[in-house]
């Protein structure tokens, strides 16, 4: 038995001190070497760091071969949403429409303009990528041609073309068709639908130009100007000079951040478009600058980090989140309306990942299936949806985090972007993605067996997956503003 009152001799104490100091010096040397060689990215951050609850995975979420297959597969799902199949007649109203989910045996009964525009933009990026990496883009051309040449410009579906209408030039937020493609519904126009559809049309020109077909692209811009010019007038007319936001439809006097961001992106594309055709319209860039100021004024920098969802008319146009917080919080950065290199992006990412109001299920244990699953909504009045994890909003946040990491070389946000992609496509994580294409909409964080029905694979989620894979796996930025 050891005598607890016995004291070591002075020589023993000196020996222990020497050994301890030597060990500490050795540890400091190893850490210095590791830091210089970039080996510390996979080590946990120090206590007190806002990433203190994160565990990092350094392996890429997809191999190059898997990433290429992901782009091909999701492009195929977007094509499955296109009303250009053998039963679709080219003279039908809805020929070429992009439905919100795969059409299957029914017609394009759920054509939502904003997600459809995201799908079209992403399909263009997929076609350009496949054209450069071994082909396969030809399989996408019928859907692209049907959407742009027939549905948007030939049949002018969704556009309010009555010059006496209050929303002349705007794009309907949602349309519906019967099984034969006859239009049976058209909702009111919104700046969000109009702006994003304008972006999609401009991106088609960039697609042609980037694949060596500039003359074809310019011919497309000339022909599509018949709907683009009224769209510019509509977006400028909806601008609120007091709030520097966009008025929504008459039925909804609130001013939504989604409308302002899409209008900003659309007007920048229209400014470049008009100049390229020799018809410069300085109103486009001037209105876009003011919209950017209005968007910046929606910043929320208290308990939540991000941007308020709307200015509520009944509350004297004060910024508010309404009934929930959702992905609109980081939309200005994802969509390039504000500089994604802004240090505030890191604060938004921290808030959504490890903050007290974190919208990431958990970032500490890669062994659990919820690792980096992302919530879409936080409703202030409790709802079941608060527990659901969605691939779509997680991929949107991954885009913003990747853009920030590219500009600042921030390793934490780069890893977060990769891990959100990993969750979306990982069979051991979300388990919502399979060979049939498309991502099932959500899974319940409380019960892995509880998920959306298999048909619920939406076109914009496929678009976000294509964009996120291009960014994380291949280093290719995807922008809604004009390429520089």
C-alpha cells in the first residue's frame, strides 16, 4: 500500500518537470508542423469556438464517377418532368412545360414557375457539363427546346400579354393543364416567377455561348425579347421606391424577399440582354441597385442570423419572419443578390449549424443518420414539419456556404457544404435518393421510417442537387446573375 503522505524527493520533482516540459515542447512542434501542412482541418476546434460541437469528415461525399452519375441522373429526372413525351402534342398549350414533379401518365397539372425556372437553369448547366465530359447532353435537348422555344416563347405560356392588364409582362406563379395539355389554370403573376424565368432565358444564351454557339445564342435573345422586354417593364413597375422592395400581386400586399431577390437577378440579366441587342435600358441596372439596398436592409442580426422573409403590409411594412424562419434567411447569398464573401455568411452558417436555434439536426456524430440533415422551417407555433429534414434547403445552404468558402478559403464552411451534400445523397444518412432519380422530399428526424411519399420528388430539389454537385465535386460556381 502506498503512503499518501509520502512526498517525492527534490531530484524526482526536477525530473518530472523536465519530462513534462519536453513533452509539451514536442507537442507544440507537432502541432506547428501539422498546421503548416493543413492537417488540422479534421481536428475538432478548441473549446469556446462556435464549431465546438462539430465533427468533420474529410472524405468527399461523392467520387468523381458518382458525381457525374448524379448530374446525369438528376438531369434525367428534370426531363421526366417535361411535357415533351410521345403523348404530348406540340400544338398543345402545355407542350414543353416543366411540371413540379415527374409527369408519368398525367399531364402537366402542377407547373410552378419558380421551381421550374430553377430546373431549367440546372438542366442547362447539366447539359453543358455533359457536353464537356463525354456526351449525353443530346438526351436533354428536346426538353430544353420544348421549354424555351415552344412553351415560353412560342406559346407564351404564363406571360401576361394583355397590355391593358395591371400585371402586363409578368409571369404567372403557377399554371395547370389537363392530361392533353390544355391550360385550365393560371395564377396571378409575381416578381419572383418573372425574375427567375428571365434568369432562365438569359442562362440559355450563356449555355449557347459557352458551348461554342454564340450566333445561336444571339438569335435566341432576339426572338425571346418579345417576352423579355415586357418582363423588364413589369419588374420595374412593381418596384416600391419607399421600401426598395417589390410589390407582390394585388391579392397579397406584403413584400417578400423572394420577389426582391429574383427581381434583382432578373434585372441584371435584362440589363446585359438589352445591351447585347443594342437596346440599352439603364432602368434595369438602376432598379437592381436599389433592390440590392432594399434586400440588405432586411438583415436580421439578433437571435436568428439571416434575412427577414417579408415586409408585412398590416405591420406598416416592417420586416418580419411571419410565422416561421426558413431558407429565405440565406437566399440573398445563395442567389448572388448580396456578396457571398460577406463575413455575415459565416455567422448565418454558424446559426444554422451549431447555434442555439440550429436548423441542422446535429453536426457532432457522423455515425448517426441525422448528421447534417437540415430543417426547412422553424414554425413559431409548433408543427410536425419542424421535425422534418429536407435535402432541398440543405443543398441551398450548401451553395451559400460553398460560395463563401471559395471567396474566403474558410475550411469550416467548405466542410459543411460537403456534409450537407453527403446527407442528401447518402444511403446511410437521408436515404432519399435512388437510381430512379429525384430526391424524396423529406424524412422525419424523430422517426427514420417516416418520410414523404415516393412520388414527392420535386424539380427544384433536383436542380439544387445538380448545382451543389457542380460546386462541391467539380469547383464550378452556379450563379443566377450574369457570368462575368
